[in-house]
C-alpha cells in the first residue's frame, strides 16, 4: 500500500522519465503513488523477531518488477492484461464474453505483486517495510501472511465491485499495505510515527500519533474516491477504493488474528519512543 501504493499525500506523485515499462503501464489504475505532503520515515515500536515474511514479500515484489521491466511494451501489455485486475472481466459480460475459468480469478491475488514504475514500487515497499515488520512481529509470520493476502484480496474485490465496467488494469500492493496500516493503527493507536513534511523545499520532521496519521490517510482516500465518482475517469489514476477496502479489512481483522500470547507487550512500547528496548536499555 509506501502507502502504491501506499499512497499518503494529497497529489499524485510526479512520474520519473518514462521507460518502455512506464509507457506500457501508463494506462493502469495504480494503487498509490500520491504526493509528498506527509511521508512516514520511522516508527518507535521495538521488534522481538526478524521480519522474515515481510522480507519475503518485498523480495517477491522486487523480483516480479525486475521481470516486468525486461519485457517489451507488447509483452508487458499482454502480461498486465493477464495478471493485473480488470473489473469488467468479472462484471461486464458485454466486454468479455468468454466463460470464466478458476484461473481467471488469479488477478485478485497476482495484481498485488505488480507495479507501474520504480517510484510506485519504492514507495510501496518502503511503507510495507516500515509498518509490515511491526504487524508481523505481533501476528507471527504465518498469520501475517494470511492477513496480508486477505487484505489484498478484499481490497481488489472492493475496487472491482465499485468499478464494475472498468477495462483498465489495476495493479499495486497498496491495497494489502493499507490493511497493514489499519492493523498497525488498531494495535498501536498512540505510537508516534516520524513523518517528513517538505515546506518550501525544506524537509521538516514531526512525530504524529498513529491514529492521527492513519485517520488523515483514510480521509484522503475517501476524498479521492469521491472526486473520481464526481468526474469522468479516463485511466492511469489511483485505485482509491482498493485502499479503502484494504484499510477497513485490516482494522477489522487485526483483533481476532492477534495471538493472545502476544498481547502482553509492555504498553510503554505503544508510546513509540525512538530507541526503546524491551529490556529497558536504550
């Protein structure tokens, strides 16, 4: 979701100089990639275990992206049409007339490993690293992976259901990452997140509570979704509803998935004090 997914600002991030990959993916609805009004750079929650599953997810996303950038534009278009999410394929029988096979539902999962450019990938993976390792530490690697995929699939279903006639391929990990953010907010609502805010080209750093950060992020998604519904949408924009669906899924699933044995964390960790250690030694 750094959250592209993770799309955390007010405006769409400017794209870097286009490569063949960028040109071929330009018409895709991307999960994230918004402006730099408030970008997260650190959390204060200590970890007890290595974030193996988060490393694996980041590595998989990077490998798939490197595969994408080595495709020709025509190959990339065919690849995205097969593995990115195209809502009309499932809801608009006038667009795709062929009978659906079980494998045709693979894009509800595969789309979350695709990205439309280097910036899209980097922002998403940074956000996943920042919040995902904390959530994994709380849930355990196995439950965390199940949670991640559940949020990604529910984000894709939300987006497809609310854009049933769209023939634009949607891609990006930020639907799942939005779920990770929602879970983080529920588990550590008062932890401090260090964010950078560029003011007059100067990077200023602030600490904000997770609840405020995530709440503002969610409001921006809702505003973006409302703006898309009130204007004609030609493509290449932000899949706002995927973010909303993933975030709500993360908030709801956070409680029942958290193992009872891991609920005894020292609550001081919720304060998010940089350098805090479980042993009490900073």
